[in-house]
């Protein structure tokens, strides 16, 4: 007698839908999503990207010279960093102007009063 192999038929498998996670559009958005925020010149930037603007950042905190931009949102990190750099440059220029006026006063030179002109 020959033995017969019994083949069991399995029930048809149900299709399982996998949740597809939407990936941000750019590498910067991906790296920003990994960390909650980063600093540039003691100013904290946080990622608040949306579907249409994945690279958007929020200036969440900073020193007193950066108060004008705290709470503002920028399209990407490049624009936020340029705003920070501009404020920092204005701060350095104002500090330099003060020191020049002190040097002129020490030398006995009376500076022109530019504000009244």
C-alpha cells in the first residue's frame, strides 16, 4: 500500500494594511525632527514644520538682545539664522560705537551730536 500525503489547505490570508508614515520632504526636516531643538548663538530654535513647510522653525528662547525675534516662526533654519546674525551684528556695532565715543572723550575730542541734526 502506498501512503498518500495529506496536504492541508490554509484559509486565505486577509490583507493587512500597514500604516504608511509620511516622511518630511527634506533632509533638514528629518534631522530637525530627531531633535526637539538646537541652539545658534544662545538662541533656541525648535522644529514646528507642517506638511506644506516641513523646515519651519520657531525661535523659542534667547538672551535679551534676541527678544525682538523670540516667538517668531521662520520658513527654514537659514532664514532664522540670518535674523539672529543680523541682531547680533547690530549689537556688536552698537557696542563698538559706545567704545569709540569713550575713546574720543578720553582724547578730549567732542563728538558731533548726530541725533539733533
